[in-house]
C-alpha cells in the first residue's frame, strides 16, 4: 500500500467515526462472557506496524491479556485511516476503556511517540508520514528526529 490516505472515500465523518468506534466496542463486549468487569483495548499503529492488546478483568481476578475477534483489526485500520485530516495527520495510538454494561471512553494520541516493546526503525515513521502527511507545524519534535534518521539511512 503506497501513497497517502487522503482519498475522500476513506475519510470518515464524525458520525461514521462514532459508528466505527461503537462497532469495535460492541464486538469486544459480545466476544466476552458475562463475567467481565473491565476491558482495556489498546492500539499502537504506524504504516505497516500495528500492535493491539486487549486486557480483560473478570470478577475476582487480575487483568488477563485475551484474544479478540479478527474483525476488530479491520475496524481499527478503517478508523485510523478514516480519522486522517489534511495537515494534522492521524493518531498513533488509541485506548478504549470499557465498563459494563457498555460504558466506554476513547482516547486518541496524535502527538506522542507510540511505545512499542522494541522501537520501530525510523523508516516506519517515514512511511507513516507519507501515507498520512502532516504540515510542518503538526510534526512533533520526536517525529522530526525519526524522519531525519530515516533520511540518513537512505
């Protein structure tokens, strides 16, 4: 997949964004037994590198990492691509905190470096900004440094 994601067909309006978020939440809830009391769903994403973790807390136990339906991957990709805005880019990470029966809070990170277990190579950040361009004033200092390093490695 090359080129940027500014195709108007892929951009979601605010209602479509909310519908996609609701679909992710619904799918996560429906894939659990009734004994859950908290779900923490986290996404970190760059152009070709997406990390997703899903922690579920059940009555009387600690949070455990659990699988989630594969369809959630596609919704996450659709949401990240669809939330792109010209000049400001799209988010690097998203967190959804869900409580029964279906209360949830979503946080998006547009500016902080996403934390992976192992730092992605600078080329991943360069590819991401090609796909989701940002104007210079919307490129955080840490991202400018990653882009500079990527240029040096070419």
